[in-house]
C-alpha cells in the first residue's frame, strides 16, 4: 500500500455528513469535501491540479462533449494524471470547465483511497 492510503485509512474516513443524495437516488461526495480531505493529507497548498492539455470541446446533437487531461502535483512532484470527460446539455454548457475540474479532483481523491466510507 502507498503511504497516502495508509494515512487515509487510519484518520480520514469519509463521514455520513459528507455524503449527499441526488434526485435520482445516487449518493455523491462534493468535490469541495474531497479538497478538504486532500488539504488534510498533503497540507494546505501542498497539492494542485495541473492542466496538461487544453480543454477539448466538441459539439454533439444535444449538447457538448468536454475533456481535459489533468495531473495531480504534490510538493513539486507529479503523482498521477487522468483524462476527465463529460457530456453537457445546452443549459449546463457554461459550467463545463468547472465540471471536469471537479470530476478530476474527485477522481484523484478516489485514487488515493478517499472514496472509502466507514458508515
């Protein structure tokens, strides 16, 4: 196990208060919550998302396909990278870049073991 997984499992479990249920019944954890936990692990200012490519936007019939590649950097070292994709409709297209950034934070946190729930 990696050092960050051991540390997370011992101290930073996700609590019931951090989980919310959306209209379709699925349970989610907000990206701001993941950010709080990442701050607790790596220190405030000890991590960041590094955009590795420009935002790719393709128009579809009913909306837009948006993707971007991000790297997770902690204390000057690239720990991991991911490509985040999302399909948005016409109403939510203006939030596209923020949506993929939010998905990237959630994805990185889950890679580090923060998707765990101790309920």
